[in-house]
């Protein structure tokens, strides 16, 4: 932000535009990180919840873990959810789900 102000005062239009572009990219990066932090997997005694998906252990039909895409959970009712690799502790979550499956 300070660089933006200095280039504006020196009337260096090229550097002013460039620093403005970097500021916009920085803002979008920070927003993306903030949005990603809200993605949380909650493992409970009776089931699991991720975003708007929630299932009890006895409702889960299958669990598929892939090293590229993450974990896919399918319910008996047909609903499914994909938990991406970007979630912290994804391997522990997969093993916990497998332990609780009937």
C-alpha cells in the first residue's frame, strides 16, 4: 500500500498501475485463504460433517480415498461429498472414517 502511494506521488503511472495490480492479486489471495479456513471437517461420536453434508456412521455406504482428489464419502441415500486434499489431517480423517464404518 505504501509503494502504491509513493508511485502515485512521484507520478510514475506505469509503476502505479503495476503496484495496483499486485495489490488486487494480494487481496484476492487473502480472501481465498480466508474462505479456505472455513472448510472444516467435524468428526463426532455418531458421525461426520463437512460443509452442508452430514452423515451418521450407519448412513455411510462407502469411502474412497484418492491421493489426488481426496476422500469421497457416499451415503446409502445416494448423497455424496468430496473432501479435498487441502484439508489438514486428511489421512487421519480417512482412517477415522474407516474405523467407524460397520
